[in-house]
C-alpha cells in the first residue's frame, strides 16, 4: 500500500488538531456500565483463588465508584450551567476537604498530632495555587475559574497530590518510629530538628514523587492517560488534547512536589519539637475517633437486629406451639375456648 498520497492530509490534520476520519461519539446507557461491571468479577475470582480477601473491598470500592461518579455528574451539570465563581470555588474547597479526610482517615495507618490541619493546608495551598496559575496562564482560561476546565483540572491535581502526600507522610512516620535511636543520637550531638530529620524527609519526598516521574516518562510511549483518553473518545481535536495533557502533567508534578514538601515539613516539626526532642508520643497507630464511633454504632445496630430477630423467632415458635396444642385438643374433641 502506498502511503505517500495521504501524508499531506495527515500533516494538515496534525496542524489543525483534527483527524480525517474522526469517529462520532456513541451515547452510552446504564446497561453498558452494567456490562463493564462484570470485569470486577475477574478481580474477585483472582482474590478468591489466591485467598487475598479483597472481595469485600472490591465490592465496596466498585459501589462507591458508581455512586460517587453519578452524584458528581449530577452536581457538575448544575455547576456548569450556573457558571458562578462562588459555587465553583465552594466545590473546590469541598473536594480539598474530602481529600484531606481520605488521606488522614483512610490511607494512613499512622497519624501525628495536628496531621489533619497540616494535610488540609498542604493539599489546598499546593493544588489551588498551581491550578489557578496553570488554568489562567498555561490554558489561557479567562476567567480562570471556568468550571468546565478548572474543576476537572483540580480533580486531577487533587487525586495525584493526595497519593503523593499519603506515601510521603506514611513513610516519614514509619521511619521516625523505626529509626528512633539514630535520630535521637543526631539530636544529642547538637543537630537541629531539620538536620536530624533531613534524611527521612528527602527519602519520603523522593518516594512520593516517583509515581509522577514514572508516569511522565512512559506517557505517550506506553500509556495513554485518562484525560487524553476521555478527550479523544469525546471527539476533541487530537493535538489540542495532547497539549492539554502535557500541561496537566507538568501541573501535577508541581502540585505534588509542593504538597509533599509542606506536609513532610509539618510532620518533622511536629515529631521533633522546638526543644530538639523526638516526640514518638505524638505518633498514633490507633483508629481515628470518628471510626471508633462508627464501629460502635455498627456494632450496636447489629446487636439490635440480632435481638429483634431472636424476639421474632421466639414469637413464631410460641405461636406454632400454641397452634399445635389447639390442634391436639380439637382432635380429642375438646374445647379450645
């Protein structure tokens, strides 16, 4: 086959950001989502076969995925239609708040004193700052809070920054517990708290940034990221979609680095106090109180359901017993009144 005649059209399409044979977008229905949900059974079968005990987590996560995305879709329809800056910024703050909750209460096995506020500030400042600058000057959005661009961009920044902060802080807290003697020796020889915790901080930041660096190194060569895939399926111009993806990746690297740096610094200055003492007592492995209360509530509900079930069973057993006695009396010709 001779490709030379079609080369000019391909170069022209690349310049215009279009494709000669761009497919039309096919509308999907909930039945299509149901078909795709069958793929969850593949993971479930692997978990059952290997005894991974991930069946409950897979089911819970898949239900959360459907419910959360559906709610987000309904909310975004109204937000996009109203196009009000207060509503857009309010939604961003809600996303930051939920992201901090997810990091502190779900992703972290260890927590330090004041971790929630430090993670909330680190996550919010890094993503909002990078999001505003990138949206206004890299994506040329006027105003910068245009919901159709700003909200999806912030969602991607928050998702990646959350993962980076969770990895970095978890590693730092683990090292403070395991290298207690080494850090205390540094402090005893006159090291400042930054000098004593610097090796832990640098390694924590390096580990937290590795996924982003690896993602940038293989993007376009091996993997096609989610945002680019969505735009291409939606019929967006190819080169425009690629440029947007490049901008997003650079923004993700900056927000992740800033967020991890701020959260790790807060972790060091909390676990090593101003008197240059390592405060292991400020690191906790216990469940957050909100989850303790949740477990207590679930246990009390289960106990109440069990008591109700036993009561209903006893009532039926007594009713069956009395009906059997009445039948015996009737068979003997007696009076049941």
